[in-house]
C-alpha cells in the first residue's frame, strides 16, 4: 500500500494501492466518490519519485491542497486534500532518498518559444540601448532578400493564421 486518504468528517480510510489513481464519481474510477459536487473524472493522483502528486482533470469544483485551489501539486504527508467539498488527510511515508520533481514554471518559456518560432535559450538578447547612445557601426551583413524571413516575420504570419 502506498498510503491512505483519511476522511476529515469520519468514515473508512481509503487505501492508495496503485501508483496512478483516478478520483471521481464514475464507477470506473479507482476511488469513487459518489457525490454531486465531485466530477465524473475529478482528478488524478500519481505516486512519483516517492511522493504523491494530485492533478485536477478540469473538474467543476476543483481540487484544494491545504485550502488552496491547485491545478497540479505534490502533496506531503499530513496535507489536507479536498475533492469538491470532500476533504481528506493524506498519510504515507515518502521515500527518504528522493525529492518531489520540480513543478514546471508556466512563465519560464516565451510564447514564441512555445510556438516553436524562437529558441530564447540559444540566443543572447541585445542589451537595451541608451537613448543618447550612438548606433553601433554597421557590419558586413548582406541586406535581407525579400524571400528571407526572420523570427518576427514568422511570428506575425503564425499569429495571422
């Protein structure tokens, strides 16, 4: 057994027996919570790198960890987890030799990079020029032909589609 969900209002504990569990109202879910404020497929719980992670599956009433609504979050032993209005405390023993995988920062990548139009990590940004500074001397860069497109041209075309 990988852990237990203890109902906050009393009731039988729910064993967490598999590394990936679907919580919801549907009878086909791994953990069935037959309540109107629980979505048919409410969330996924996954045991990853020795820790439980909860991920909302676009439920109507959301998932809360320690009172905060979350889309996806690693949960620690003793945390309160709520599916809709039904609150549980999770009990498990984390792997002492592991740590939760860092959650991705949604703002770490630019929109152009997400669209595949620019690799910001491979380019260096030009420093902002002081308005009183002189322009750098021109180098021997041939003029751009009308058939060549730079990242900005491709981005504008992509946005226009």
